[in-house]
C-alpha cells in the first residue's frame, strides 16, 4: 500500500472530522449521530483500501458496475491475504431499472429512489429474491426528493412524496429509511433552505405516518456538508474533499 497516500487520507480525514464535529455541535449532536460516506466513484480499489486503513467504514458508488468492482476487488485482496475489515457500500447515483439486480444484496442502502415507478421495480425484484432465499430482508432505501425544484435534478417533488407515502408503505420488498436530496451548487443560502426543507418534510411525514421510520436524512456533499449537518443531516456523501488533495479545506 502507498504509505504517502495513506498519510494524505489520514490527515484529510482528521480535518473533515474536526469540521463535522464543529458543525454538529451547533445542532446539539456529535459524530456518533452521523454516517460519513466516502464517495469512491472516481478512485480505484487501492484508494478504497487506503481509506479503510485510515478509518473509513462506509463508501458510496453511483454506478452499479463500479459498486461491484470495488466490492469484488476488496474481496480479492482479502483472498490474497490482506487484512481488510468489512465495510459498507451504498448506491448513491441514479439507478436504472435494468441495473436493479446488480445492486440488490450488494448495496447496504440505496439513496436514489427517485420515483414511484423505480420504488415499485426495486420492491418487486427484491420480493422475488426474498422468496427465492437470495435476499434476507427488504432492501433499505431512501427517497430522493428534489426539494429545490431544479429542473435538471431528478427525484420526487415534495408533493409527490406526500402522495406516494401510503402506497410506498405497502411495498413488501423495500424498507423506506429516510429521505435524500442535493442542493444547488454555489449558493449557501439556497443550500441551507434546501436541507432545512428536507428536514421539515421528514418531520411532517413522520407526524402524519408514525409507523414510518424516516430516521435518515442523506444530504451534504464536499461543498456544503457543514450546512447540511447544521440542518439535521444524518448521512453526508463526501468525495472530492476526501480523495482529492487539491480540494480546498476551508
């Protein structure tokens, strides 16, 4: 393993955790209340191995083939004698229906259920796998919500989520664990409003549907994760700030 790479990742991780802890203190929370997902979509398996060595235990991929490549690559390293702890991999990118089978059973959490049609498709295929003994339980998912209303972003609208929840609760193959969103880039005021809007929607839905567990709020990336944490995020998805030494840590 490249020791200089490992040292670089360790120093950067310490900086990130310090910034996270400072932001979380503003909402009365600690690092124990949040999952840091290292988004490994732009790096190779060796980088993931180095990130695991310095303490990362959860990773995010936006393409099913990359998810499989990273998981299989780490497994090959273990088979060759490397002492690599088991880690979590999440699917964070857009999921096409023809790629669902490649993700089920491999992704711990799917962040990007962006429509009722996709939710039904994942639930249907997961149900079949459960019945065939290929999946132990319903697939945990998050509902992607386009809180900011940007035309270029995918996801349920806020009103669509409200309308879809009763039906989503009946789908046997998935377990809705929370909500996910992305904020427009470059405007911290809009980002804060977006993350606050996601939290307020979660609180509204939780009050209306007390049997529905919406504990997770996945929001906040390299440019805006501190704002997201101040507004209640429980999962931050950090790529460039973790893996790119040229990305400025302010």
